[in-house]
């Protein structure tokens, strides 16, 4: 049988498409599930763990180099991938307790390296861009899980002063490379919300102009379009949970300065998503990074609608708690005749996944204008603060007694003599309510 020419062309087109077709956000997510090399919650990763990841990448053929030392003399590394003219610089964990992107960058590099001969767009990307990645710019902060470096300076307020070795290094790396685009990667408080809604801002984005008046220029406009594509991609996983980061100009911050120095920056802030763990957040970052990179090589950023980014609601905060006990009849055992009914808002501190996070009372009273990521109606119980007092700042640990019970509140050892019907300590139910 003779094959007709139109059929051949059709066949050829189909074959070509399988090699050149863009990968969807869902495919990126699936690829992450199957291939990621980060192996623990991002918050548990210290420099020693990062070194293990980087050794793996080096073994795969990624160029890894120590480029400097922190104030505490810890190594700071830079990875390089690609040989093309478009220069991209991505850095993470300038704030030591903001770890998500570090793991995602490692997984991204592993994906790019593995597929630079296998997937057509990655191959093209390798020829089109030179990508430099600084994962964990603040290894001292990461070691003790604090925002600042070991001089107790916030590196992100040191872009002009350059008194921190980490900030100075970032400036030097920027100046010698002169990237066309920078990615500044952070975490924000998990209780950050989208606009006036009660939805957590799981990802917040900002195309940083670097100009006080936010006036337009090509690199800035390009980044807005890339942000729009990231929003569309992540919308498949977290619809309604994406916001715009507050874009007020900060003369001491790196995002603004690096943009002003000629490398317009995209800021990505990772927040929280109630009920999902840190791996979910790493995966979102992975999808965001690859979506951005793919758009640069297939040119899809040019067709993206900047209005998708521009119309995104801004971040807001202060209207949600990790937990609200509703209608608590507060019983202070030393003054049992003075009970009162109030809502109690409780928040969890930011800690590594491997540690128990302390929880503190943050608000007491009528919290009807607020929401809790979790809310429990406790109107059937007397609620006894374990510390014996209830104020903003006291530990969020409570004993619960059914109102139908007779309890001698003044008894020497209340918890032992009258075993409570519920015990909530360190953010956990040691004895759950029925
Ligand atoms: Zn930060």
C-alpha cells in the first residue's frame, strides 16, 4: 500500500508534537511526584542536607560551585545550568526560616539536567538560557531556623549598606552575571490571606519594578506576563489561593535594588494551605519555576495577559487564627465565681516540621469578625487555661470540663482529682473532646 502525502504530513505532525508540545502544569506536578530528589520537609533541611542534594546534582552533571561564606563561615553554593544568552538568577532562603524554594530549586535542577536531551523544550532551554541558582543564601539562619543572619541583620534590608557577607555576595553575583530576570524566593506567614477573603494566600507574587513610581519598562512588563502564566498554572491546584504581594517600594530591600540595577525581579512568597504539608508547597514551587522557564523558551509569555496578574487581590493579614475555640466559658480556678463567655483565638509559631510548634493565645473576646483555619464550638464545656490565667501571649493549653459535672475548682491538684473531659496541649489533643 502506498502512503499518501497528506497522511504522511499528518503523521509527521503528530510525531513532532509529542516532542515539542508544551508540558502542562499537571504534567509538571506528576513529574515532581515521580522524580523529586528532595527527601524531607523543606523546613528540616539544613546546610548538611543541602550538600547531600547538591552532591546528587553534581553526580548528574550539574555545575556546582562554592561562591562564598556566610558570617558564620558556612558555604554558600551556586549551581549553573544551560549555555544560552538569556541570563536568569534565582536565589532562595535569604531568610533562614523561609525554606520551601530551596528544595524546589534542587528538584528543578534535577529535572532540567535529566531531561536536557530527552524533552525538546528543555533541550531548547539549555541552548537559550544560562541559569544560575543560589539555594540557601543564608545557611546560618537556616541552621538555627531564624530569619536573620548571625549578625542579626535582616539580609533583605542590607542591599545598600552591604554589611552582611551574604548580602554583599548576592550583590557581587548579580553584578558579575547581570541577569535579565531575577527570582527572589521567600516564605510568608501561613495566616496571610487573599484580599478581603478568608482564603490563605498559598502563593503570593510580585513583579518588582525597582522604580518608586512603578512606571513601565519592558523587563517589568515581561515579568508581569510571566506572573500571569504562573497564576494560571497554579490555579489548577490552589484556585483562589493566589495573591499579589504588597508592592510598596523598599529602598533597602534586594528585590527593589536588583530590579533597579537592571535585573527585574519576580518575587515568589510561599504561604500555607490548611491540611496540606510542606511537600505540597515544594511541588507548587516546582510547577511555578518550570512554567516560567518553559514560557521563556516557547515564547508563550508574549501572549500572556498581564491583567491576570494585575487584577489579583493583594495580600492581607490579621483576620484569621490557626484555631478558634468558640463560645468558651472561661473558668479561672482561683476565681470560679467569675466565669465569662468568650471566643479564644490561638496561633502556632513557625517551627521546623521535626519540632513541636508552640501555640499561644492571641485574642480573647468576640471574634465573630475573625475566622479560624480550625474552629471548635466548646459551649458545652468549662474551659480552664492550664497556666491558670488567660491573656494574649499565654500558652494555648487548656483543660475542658463538661458543664454538667460537679468539680471542686479550688482542689489542690485539679487535673488529677478531677480528670478533665478534654486536654489540649502544644497544639495537640492529648484527650480529644467527645
Ligand atoms: Zn522573606
